[in-house]
C-alpha cells in the first residue's frame, strides 16, 4: 500500500513538470538562485504567468521560496 502513495507523489511531480516553461525555470534555477524579476526577464514570461508556474512547483514541493528581508 505505501508504494501507491509514492507512485501518486511521482505522478504529481511529473504533472507539475509537464509544462515546458516550468522545465525551463528549473534549468535556470539549477545554474544559480534567482529572484522573481530575474526569472521573469530571462524567460520573457509575464509576471502573472510566472507566479502561477512557481506556485504549482512550490505546491508540489519541487521548489521552495523565501522572501528577502
């Protein structure tokens, strides 16, 4: 039974990364930590669209966020 939970978690991550723009964002963040504005500039994504993409990945545990002090 626990295997089914793992399979569901894996499927959720795959769904979250099924959008090419999200994979692009992950690739950028793999190179260095970037702020919201920097990601928006490098990907040419609108801020509202970027916010949605990041929210999906944070919700699924793919990314974490922190706010500058």
